[in-house]
C-alpha cells in the first residue's frame, strides 16, 4: 500500500466544540464535534475562520458518541490531513 501525504496542518488548538487550525498554505481549518459526528471544514488561503465554516465539509464522519480525542482525530484523518503530533493548549 502506498501512503500518500495529506493536507499539512501547521497549528491546531482545541475549542469548546472541537478544534481550530491553519494549514501550511494558510487556509483556516475548523473541526466540529457534536451529535455523534465529527465534521471538518477548510477555508480559502489566508482566509478567516468564517471562510472555513461557510463552505462544504471536507469530511463528515459518524464516531459513535462519547469523548472524541485528538488521537482519534489523527487516526480518522490519516491520509487526508497531516496533523501535528500535539495540539496547542
């Protein structure tokens, strides 16, 4: 199996409902967790946070409820996003 490199995320920090971040090319990233789903949005290069949440989801996945951790986010997005080892606190 050939492993492809995903979209490189240079920074990501937790929020009350998921995570916010930015990609290597300056696009804002929004990860929302709720109602047993995780939804990932990405905005325009050098755009603000709202350019991410106004667009179509990059990914929407059912995770079964309970706590959704950063480790699970990394596992879910493997091949799609290249997330940092750790989130910014």
